[in-house]
């Protein structure tokens, strides 16, 4: 277990994912400066109203892209692992920002190419129904769940569930189950939209032959 600066946000970051953030609060500007000066990592913990902070993702600062005249900054970081929070401090001793004692959890990024191909096929089916054309999906050989997880209609609770799955192949199965549940709902919603658009129009319906 180790102590980490913590940054509670209403987002989930996955190991392997790159994140860009605009840092404007003085306490988190101090956190970024400490990460640089002390060569330390920090954690982003998904925040849900009324619920305690339980899980998070450890990130390494990659770059300060821009520093504004008022001290605000744009940063780039990458997820390098995930953890369970054992103790949470609203303010770390001698600092402005939160922190905590965390337990690093295992993370296996080895994917199954057969499952990757199935996920990509399901995503293509979903996006075809929704007429989404501007999302890049890597070939199965390079596909990872974190690359697409935020673009599949999952809520934050589902994304936290995905975060806490250590094995990439189990993450793949989670996405498959999610997509196989979601696609029929989206298809029915699209059919409903089309029926609603026909309201007031003459319909050419071919009756069954008996």
C-alpha cells in the first residue's frame, strides 16, 4: 500500500488510457506541481453523489501542455494501474489537495483477438443503427477495451464495474454482454422513431397472403 494524491472527479479513467485535463483549482495546481517536483503519480477517483470513494486509477503525468497567465494549466496524463482506497483524506497533511492510502490491484492487458473481433462487429452494428461514423476503431490486433469504453453508452456505475475487472479478456466479455443487451434496445428505439415519422403519411403495407 502507498499514499497517493487523489483527484475526485465524476469520470472513470482506465489503465492505458490517455487523459487531458484543464486544471484550474489552486489545490490541484499544487498537486500537479508536486507530481513534477517529487516525480510522483496521482489518482483519479470516480465520484458519485452520496457514495464513498472506493476505487481509482493511478496516473502518471506525461506533459504540461499549456500554462496560462493566471496559473491554470492543461495537462496530459496516462493511466498506469488501478487501486482500492483504504483510507481517504479530504486534505493531505501539509497540502491543499485530497489524498489517501491505496492498495494497487492486478491488471492484465492481454486481450483475446477472437473476442476483439466480436466486439468490433457488435460496435459496427450499433453504430450503423445509430448512424455514427466519426469514431475510429483500431483493428482487432491492436484493440483494447479502454480505447472504446467511453463510447458505448455505459453509465459511470458500469464504467466503474469495468474498471474493477483485472483481466482484459473478462473486460472484453463485459463489453460483449453490454453490447448484446444494448443493441436490441437501440434498434427498437430507432424503429419507434421511424414509426413516429410516418405519422400522417400514407403507408404502403403489404398484407399477408393466406
